[in-house]
């Protein structure tokens, strides 16, 4: 990868700013002597009975160190750095305890856990400047934990979190899902892989999330502008997929997972091995997934909707008294069919293209085409490689530390669309990225926690295929930021500022009469991409507070400003986009989107009731959208016999929120009745009525779940549960009707259910965990408003347009823990 010197110099200058701040605020050299290893001991007990809680997890998230309590509830860390760090203590069936401890005090810790009736907000989130209690963060955040991920069946990772209030997904069949947070998606949502930005082709409709679902222990969803820490593209929110907790010192463990789903015969197998010996620790995981065509009651099996996947990921490194240093890696490799939804006009059967001499013809698919795990053309292949380093260095005994993440990513995306030559790559993008994040966490002083840092990337994308939708380009960006947090009794205040510079350089491309690249000396050369150089500068900021009026009532408010620089498709595209069935033309005069969002929330929690309301208003300036091009006479402007659209800008406003009400009736503390309602209203201002509503806005959604979590049943059955969920999505009649872009979507109701348990041996050790889940139990035929397959061809056999979402699906998941030492 070649680096432009001026852009690299820009990154160096940006890096120098926080470095100077570090030099000014860091303690003298003599005070930064590496601290000696400190032991830390303690005990975890049941608050009511005083009995020890064996197996309870004690985790220092910022140090990436953890351990498990022994048979009597006692625990010991042999080498922790000196300082004040947040620790969380978790045990299944109990409320999580979170507090800040001084590891250098020499005093043993005593944690008393109470039986969980409701989640009281002690969950720790790490996708912010440092580990923070959920209830003390003014930024609206949701956490989907490992238990919930296991109890929720999905074909991909985004499926598993899309039931979270305020979160939905844009789908193209079972394999492709893109997260939508409060009505905004694509480049307006940043995806983090264990705290590091995941860089793929986020601008594309058929580009999903390249992360192994089995590598994720929990998902943290930050709703609202996250540009303060992550820069451009976090205007709607941030989703951080977090890896499993660190392994306790002296242990080597493993996990074997198998999953089968009935609807598309999905098979998934994953094996993990992890260990920690004398501070040397590692984790390695391998995953294999394969799925055939999915089915529903109106389409039967959906032709060419299967996929297969090979993944590997993990890390190796050391944890010492000076901090930790890990070398991380992941490789995601997926091949999937692209469903076009073309149908025979008489029978309604799906059509496929087959060779016919020197051309092709469309014929109805056979029953054999719909069986098995084979993939047809068109299809796409994605290979995403990441190699990085994750480090944290403790500075002396006062608790200051430096965090450094650097990674190299390569995203290869090939699309195969030629039936006559299935190996020909119609589209082939090679995206290479070097990204970094440097943060200095200053020692806590007078209740103030201050973090300063810089982050940025250099990126290069090349076109290696036969077709060209976007120009080859290079991106260099960097930003500096400062975040402060202070606790004043029951009041937590946090805020910060950030400044970013992003430069995008697109290459000029000339094509000859055969649509192949040529030079300006060719008299038949035509300009495909003119080339351009664009620079965007902007700032972000936030200020918020959370106030605990008492142990039960908390109020929050946050004001934030975010921004998003236009992506390469919006600036420079010039080609027929098969997925959206339109010809798209970029606009290199676009300005950055900026947003001003106001959030307000209140939560009331008792032992048996939890009620919360989160509301927001998000005003977006320079909102980017596509506008249909017309001829002078008012007709459609056509390119390659396809309607032409060009990117433009306007003003948009989104308002909405989420309401949750959970009951845990006494004395039936094992019974949980959980309810949520989420909505968003999204409009474009000062436009024609047909353009008033923004596209891809989910309908209102009501979810109600009745769940029973039981205690140990006899000696062998532990933690059994049963759940049934009603999920009603209201009709979406507020849609972007201009240019035949969207149509109204009727409402629908789905019933989901699940049961599961752990099975233990005579000594109480878990032998395996079993999770059985049924989605869409009554096989309802429905179309999500955010499904791109909704706009496929008319089906003459049932009088309906488009392809429907997945029908009834029963998932069986088996998780077997392994202990090698």
C-alpha cells in the first residue's frame, strides 16, 4: 500500500497533539517506574445466606484480567497493577455488582450479591472512553449479553441483536443484514470488533457485517452520535461486539458449540481454546457455517438464498503488572447466493439464467435446484482479514495508563454474475486499511476522569473486476479528542470535544469501446470517473448527565453533535447498481452531514418492577439522499435503459424513543414479564410530499416476553428456563414513495419461543448447555419494511409482490464447556 506523504504527515501532526498533552500531564519519570505485581484477594457470597458463590466471575475490563471464585467463593489475582480500576462481579441468577477498587490498598475485597429480580443497571459498558456502569452513563446504551445471544436464534450476527428496542436491520435474504439504529444505517453506524473499527464496504446494500457470531460474548449498542470517540460515520450510533472475558490465571479451557436450524438446514460448528499461564494468555477459535435456501409459506424455498462460511479468530499476548499487550487476528470468509427474485410470469416459479449458445436464457428452477447447499450465479464472496495489536500500559502507581490499538485490514469482495463464465469477477473490490487509536487515561484527581487521544486511518480501494461502480480511491483521516467525566455524589457528568480531518482522493478512469480501462491517448476513450480530491473538516461534541435521585430512580440527559463525511459511492459512483435496480451518479460537491441530537431518559427500578423511557430528537443538516434525474420534458432520464439517480442533500429530522416495562411478581421471582415499545418518525424537510419520509425507516414495534428462570432442579439440571415472546410490528404507512422507491408495508405479529437448561455432573460442574428456540412459531407470511427483497417480481401463483421473510425456524444449540487445566 502506498502512502501519500502529505496525508501521512497530517496523521503524524494529529498524533502529536495528544502526545504533547500526555507530556504535560504525566507524572515525573521517577514516579513512572514500573509497579511491582500486586496480589488481590477476596470472597463472593450470597447477601442473604452468607454462603460462598463458586464460579462467580470477577472481571477488570480495563485490564483484561479476570478470575473465577473457588468452591467457597474466594478468589485471588496474583499480579494486578496498582491503581483505581472498575471491577464487576457476576454470577448467574444474581445482580451484577460493580465498583471502583484500589488495587494497592492491600485489603481483601468482600462482594455480597443479591438474587436477581430485575436488572438494576450495574452492567459495565466498554465502548465508551473507559469501563463505565450503564446506569451512570448519560449516553443511551443497551447491552445484549451472552445468555441472551445463546437464547436468540439467527442466521447471522445482526439477527441476534435486532430484537433490541431501537435496533432493526436491513436484510437481503438470510445471510446479509445491516444494523439500523433509531432509523439510520449504512455509513451512519460504526461497527467495532472488540473496540476496533471494522472497515468493509459499508456503503453497499449487499454488504453485511464480517464478524464471526460465535466470537462475540456480548454486544454493546450506543444509540446516538458516537463521533466523539470514533470520528466520522458514528452519527447514528456504535455497535461494539465484545470478545469473551479473559481466562483466569493457571487455567486452560475450551468451548465446543453446535447449532442446527430447520428452516434452511443451517449447520454451524465452532470450537474455542483459551488459556492463561503465568500471564501468557491466548484465545483461538474456528467456525464453520453452511445453510441452504430458506423458505416461507408464500414462496416455498427462496432460490439461491444459501451461504457458507469459514472463520478463525483470536489473540495471543501477555498480561503483567505493567498492563497487557495482545496480538489479535481474525479472518472471515463467506460465499453466498444473491437472490434476484425473478419469476416466471405464468407459474410464479423462480427463474434462473442458463447458457444458451453464446447467450443466456431464463428458465424456471427445478425442485432439485432448491435442495442442498449449492450456490448459483449471481453470488458473492467476501474475505476479511484483520491483524492488529491491542495494548494497555500502566504509568506508575497513580492509575494513569495508555491504550494503543493498531490494525491492518484487507477486505476482498467479489461478485460473480456471468452464467457463461461463473469464475469471472463482475465486481471485485480490494480494500486495504491501516487504522489506529491512541488514548491516554489520566489518573483520577478530585473525582475527575480525563481521557485524551487520537484515532484515524489510511485506506486504499482498488477495482479489480470487469465492471466499475465506484472509482478507485484513497482515504486519509485523523482526529484528536478529549473526554471528561466527574462524579459528584449521585450526579455523573460527562462530555468532550473532537476535531477531525478526512481527505478522499478518487482516481480518474477512462474506458475504451469495450468498457476496458484505457489512456487519454485513445481517441475512443470516454470518461467513466473524472477523479476528484475532497477534504472534510468537522468537530463533534457531547455533554450529558445522569442523576440518581435515589437507589430506584435515575434521570439522564445528553446533548451531542455528530458528523459524517460523504462516502465514496455518494461522491463518485457512476454505474448501474444491480441491487437497487437503478443507475447511480455521485456528486463530489456534497458537504458533510452534521447532526444535533437531544436525548432524555428516566428509569425506575425496584425489586419487582423496572420502568424506563428514552426519547430523542435528531436534526440532520446536509442529509444525503438520491434524487431521480428527469429530462427537459419531465420524463425519466435513462442510463443503460435504467432510471438514473443522483445524490443530493437536504434537511432531516428524526424523533422517537423506547419504552420498557418489566414485571417480576412477588413471590414468583422466577417469573419475568418484559415489555418494550420502540418508534421513530423520520422526515425530510422542505420537500415534496412524496419525498417527505426518509427511506428504510422501521415500523413501530411492540415486544412482550414471558420468561421463567428456575433454580437448580435436583442435582443435575441447573438454570432451566422457558420463554415465549410476542413481537408485533405495526404497519409502516410513512414511506418514501418518490421515484417508486418504497411502498407501504402491512403490520404483522410473530410468536417466538424457547426452552433450555444446563446439565451438571455430580460435582456441580456444567457438562453442557442446551438451547431450543422457535422463531415465527406459527409460520406467518410477512415482509419486513426493511427487506430489500420486498421489491422483487410479482408472483402470479399467489398475487403478491416480492419475496417474503423467513418462515418458521427451530434452532437447536448445544454448548459444551471443556477444561484442560
